[in-house]
C-alpha cells in the first residue's frame, strides 16, 4: 500500500481518463493520494477530485511562479478552503528562480503570507523549490515554519540541507528523479536520510520515473520510486511502502 503525496490529477493531461488513472493506481497498490491545487483553476478541481474519491485528499495554496497574480481575495479563499474536511495541507508554495514571471521579492512576500496563513489555521505546508534552496531555508527559519512543519516536495538538494529541513519539522519527499541514472543527489538523500523522515510522490503528470521518463507520469508509477529507494537502502519494497505510507497518514492527519 502506497501514499502518493503529491499529484496533479487536476491537470488538463488527465481530463480524458481521470478515473482510469485512479484505477491503475489502485491496481499498482497506491491507495492514498494528495491532489495539489496551486491557482484559481486547479484548486477547485483538486477539492472536487478529493470529494469524489475515497482516500484522495487535497492541498490548497499558490504556486511561486504565479505569485504576481495572487490577490488578498485569493489568500482569504485559501483560508476558507482550509477548513474543508478533505483539505490536509497548505501549498504548494515556495520560490522558483527558474522562471521569471514573478519577481523574486513578490514570490518571497507571497511565500511568507502563506506560511503565516498555515500557522493561523494550524496546517502543514508543501514546499516548491526550484533553484532557491538558500532563500527557502532562510524564510522557513525566519517565519518559524517549524511550528506547523511540512514537506520538501520532490526534494533535489543535498543530504546536508535535507537534515536541516528535518530539524525544522519537515519531511523529505522523493519523486521520479531518484530513479534517473544521472541523478546523484536524490540517490544520496535516499541512502542517507532515515526512512522515518521520508515520503514518496510522483508530481504527476511531470517527472515520470525511469523507464517511463519523458512520458506522462501518473500515480501508479510511485511504486517505481519506492522500489528505487528500497534498492538504494538495501531493504524490502514492503518496508519502504509501509513506513512511507504510515509517515504520510500521520503527517496529513488522516486515518487508514
């Protein structure tokens, strides 16, 4: 039994075969999923999918690439939605220095506002980080994000930073890149970080794991992530599956 902690089944890529995709996930042993909404279009879809399916949950937040589009009304909307019984986290939020749509200072302001909101409603956060590790860690410290904790989503940094994040009450989530032959850092993280602090995800439809790299990713493929972690740690697939699922259930505060 697996918990894919970060999916975008609310993406257009799944519009024509959503239920078939969910069925394939169940066949692959993926019982639980969290659908992440990050703007005005994807948030309602995330909640709808969670409402329509047992063991599927939603996270609501605002993506850093689109930080410049976020209004106070959007922030208030996210706060209102946080009380929905199927909403289990605030996010994804963070910083993205790869794209230049939103100025860095705007991204930081929106990031800080969402951390404050999460603390107000007492919910964990999901962190998106692209080429912004130092600034993200600094903001998490300054805003005392450890108070609510969270997930370093699709973590791609070094083990040393992962350990710093764990000290701040964050889980380390690994996705498809851990299976890539040239992905040195995720493999090091998988080996060095204790399984008690680890989650698995697909980030589908993006970042499909080997041997499906370049294709549309889907929740069923999270089993390939778990298999790779098991191989790197020299333990059984069943142990990885059991412990990461238990971690996710506890983290999101949901019962099995």
